[in-house]
C-alpha cells in the first residue's frame, strides 16, 4: 500500500515539477517602431458624445440609441463600419455565420472565474457593458450575449472551457487573462476552426496559426517595457528578477533581459518560482545577498503580494516592479507605499471616483463605467479589489465593440478577420490605447502600447494605482 | 550554509506540520488524505474572519477553526470513509480528492463574502531574530516547536496508551480489533478529526509567514508535506517530522546550489529525486515499517 501511494505521490511531484510544456517555435519578430498619431486613424472615425452618429455612412444600420438624457452613452459609435468587400476566406461558408444572426451575436469567454471570487466579481458583473449596449439597441440591431466558462487559471481547464464554449456555437471565443491558458487554447482554436480573440500572451508558436487574434500587447512587449522602465528610471542600480517558472512567461523575461543588456542594466540575480509557491524567503534572500536594489516580479497578483509582504518581513526593502492590481496595493496598504510600487500594464489604472491627474484623460470612460454599474449592478464593489478588474474588463469589452462595429451590419467571421488584419485607429475611446493590426511582422496583433503606473493613496484612503505614463510604446 | 540550514528548517517545520497530520490519518486508516491542506485552509479563513473581521483574540479564532475542521474530518469519516469500509483504500484516497474539491468550492463561496485575499497575524507579535542573515519570526520558531511536540506527543499516545494501540490495531485488522473490544468507529473518527485539526494548526502557524492567502494557497506546501510524510515512512510520526526537515533542507540546498543558473523547477525536482532514491533504497521510507 505504501508503495502504491508513494508512486502516486511521486507522479504528483513529477507533474508539479515539469508542468505542461508547449513546443517552442521561433516567432516572427520583425519589429517596427512606428507610432500612430491621431490623424493616422484610417477609415475609422472617433466620435465625440455630441455627434453619436458622425462618421457613419449608413445610420439606419446602427444600433438605436436611447433618447437624450436617458440611458448610457456606450452605444456611441466608436468606429465606422468597414464597407469594403470581404477578403478573408479563413472560414468556410458553413463556419462563416456561426453565432451571428440579424438580431444577435453570441460570444463565449473562458476566464478565471474561480479567482473572480477573490476579486469579488462574478460573471454578471462582467456583462454590464453589453447590458448597456443591448438596452441601447445592440450592435447594428444585434443583441450581444456573452457567457463565461471557468478556466480555473489552468491551461487544461481552459481547453475544456473552450470546448464547452464551442457547444454554444459562439461567433467568437474570448480569452481572459492568462499567459499559460491562451497558448493552449490558441492551439485548440486552430484544430477546431474557432475565431479566438484573446488577452495578452506570448507570440511564440503563433506564426503558423490563423484563428487567434489580440488587440493587446504581447507578453514579449510587456517584458520589453518593464526592461525599458528599469533602464529609464533605475539605470545604475542592481536589478533582480523573480519570475514564474513557465515557458509561456519566459519570453517576457528574454525581452526584459535583451533591453537590460542593450542599456547596460546590471541583473544580479534571477530566480524562477512556481505558481502558489507560498514561501519566497529563499528567493528574497538571494536578491538581498546579491544586493538587488530593484526587483522585478514577473508573477501574478496574489503571488506578488506574498513576495512583497515576505520581503518586508525580512527587512528587505527594494524597489518592486510588478503587474499593477489594486488587489496587491490594497492588501499591502502601507507596505505598498514605502517606496511606492511601480508597474506596467496593458490596461488603464482605475480608482473609484478619482478623475484627477492622469485619470482626467479618460475620466469620461470612468464616469460612464460607474454610471452603468450603478444602473445594472449596483451591488458590485467598484471601490475594492475588483474595481480595476471590472474596469479593465469593461474597456476590453468596449474594445470588442469597436471591432464588431467596424465589422459592420453584414458582419461575418471572415469579415471580422478582415477587421483584425487591417484596422488601424488612434485611441478609439479615451481609456483605450491605439489599435493597429497592420504592423508588418505582427500578424493578428493590434496592441503595442502600455500604461506605466505607480501606487498612491487615493482620496478614498485606499492604496490604488494611477498611470504615470499613458499609452506609451517606448520609454527610451 | 547557515542560511540554507535556517531556510531548510523553517520550510521543514511547515512540511512537518502537514506531514504529521497525513501520517496520523494514514496510521489510523491506511488512507492518504489529499484534502487535508485545503481543509486546513478552510479553517484559516474561519479564523481570519473571526479575528480580523470580528476582533476575536487569535486563540479564540484558532480554537474555532480547529473545532470546525475537526468536525469536517469526523463528518467525512462518518459519512464517507465508514460507508466505504470494505472498499480498497486507494478508492477512499480518491474520495478525499472529492472532499478537496468540495472544500475548495466552499472556500470560494465563503471567500466571496469576504471579497478579498486575507492575511492574519501570528499568535506571537514581534520582529523576530536574525539568524544567519534570515529574519526568523517568533511564529516561525513556534511552528517548529509545535511540529516536533505534536509529532512526539502523538507518537507517545499511539505507543503508550490503550487507545493509541487501538488506533494501530484498528488500522491493521478492523474485524480483529472490534472482536477484542476496540471502539473501531470512535478510533477512526479520532484520527480523521485529529488529522484535520493538526493540519489546521499548521495552516494557522504558516499563514503569517505567507503574508496573504487565498483558496489553494497552501497546495504546493501541502504537496511537499505529503512528500515529507512518505519520506519519513508514512507510519512514523517522528519520521514525519524528520521527513519535513529533510525535504526543507534539500529544497533550500538545491535552490542555493543552482541559483546561478536559475534552473526552473530545480527545487521540486530535487525533492522528487530525493523521494525516488529513498524509496528505491528503503521502500517503506526512512522510519516506516511494513504496512
């Protein structure tokens, strides 16, 4: 019996040790450094609130808008429809119109709903944007329905969730946050011919893929921007890296180190850690022993929170750089202010009811977001740990609405592919960065800008994040 | 070297606490309980809710948590383990995976009410002492002492008392034990309840060092605790403590030896190799006896 159980445990340990590895492929990485300016937005037109139908050629095909003074402003046209002939032939005629009818669009998302509880959010909280859109008439008269399948923040469960989504015949599968989940689902999408629009992930392994798209920067870009942040602000200081032990996170580290090397940043220690490792004393001592004055945490929110907390307990107080979530800053409270934490994100900062400083440039989106939540989910906690996540989800859905509007009244999957290979628009709404799907060497990718943030004591008394640099493509 | 030893002892104390709970259940029922870590975490949430949110003293929250998780252990024994009396022990072990999933879900539901990752102070306040460059908190020191004390105390209970001998007898031959008057059901309930309670105590002592925790936060630590239990022999409580310390030191040593190459997964790999080699040389573990 002992031997049987021992063998079982050995298997568990081996699994924990090796993890699921995907074959590494060389990515297309012909970088260009062009930056969009506002007047480069091609056929698309950003519209201000005073002219909700401006820039659109056929108003009769647009969602009906609420009467003036009523409802929200989310139905405002963000971009004009693409009226050119469909070029893509990726989907067969049978596949082409799955999930879209004259009056509905069905979407399904895989997301770490397990952890939604940690952020005090639920799937109903995630659909507020579409509730507002649908109440205002939908997208070209089509009501948008998004359902969610829990991926448990794990690649294998994410593939199961994708399969569950496929049973619902969605127009597109949406991929939530998850460096490890998305590459697994991308492979699945290729064999299942499902249109997949996902969050940030590595570009490795995508050069022969056709069904997956993202409007956000890649894992590599995030690593590169953390590297530029170090080179710009902390050059001359010793830098340490505590990184997730995962092949899907590693490309970000490579990009970081490439920038560090280019600008002469001294990396003195680099320690891989496992997800949910729990104790990070050894890694922190390693950083401390090597005199690291700046430590980049390439880990998720909860693990990063634990690392900073354990570092303070060890009386080790370097400058931490990490993914900025209010969960981390609010949990750490004073520990997040001495010194303030610094982060890089593919989403904008959010602090409830604070429209000052760097929030001012997208305060209209924040107010719209808060008004819609007050109307549709008045019990959702926007002040707490989940507030910034709900805002990033809301902006993500608004970005998706941009794509669907661009796809037009005769939208099909192939037309959507056309959009996500040709759209180029400067900040389609205030909280968004530029979208450019036309960059050479970056097929099916539309995001190249990030927000740099820092913790601050918000007017509510919580320690939250705010942008110090908004929508920047380079810091050097 | 000094740092590695201190780090190894600190981690080892954590693993030993988990291992002791695992071994107790195994000795009393021949079942490996995969749910123990998560049951302990559930207790941790209750203690945090009582102490942090409602101002109860640490000891009050700890007692409530231990009582609740012991009750979960007893209930699982009463309604699942006992009903699977004749089933293969591996089947019962698989049933504990079901308990793990159930408790995880329960935590998420309860956790949602709290709405945030939690943190809890330890039973003893203070800055701690710096030993070989490592700041060791009073709670971390306490956890080592508690792990050793519980291991030795339970070993004495099982070897030197009629009730303890009844526990061992019931595990080896339930029918024979019942014939000679051992209260088999009570014995079984005792090991499952106490196993859960010990693990909860471990979680309570570990949590301050983690800084923040969420459901599943101790899963990896518990896996290493399982490794420590197998290494120590699965039937030996002192072996569980020794296994915990050995796993902790091997993990810390591997981290230090390979730190310059930043080899991914090297610490887990080192523990796996240690376990494999030990089981090849001593299939019943370092201190175990034939099951």
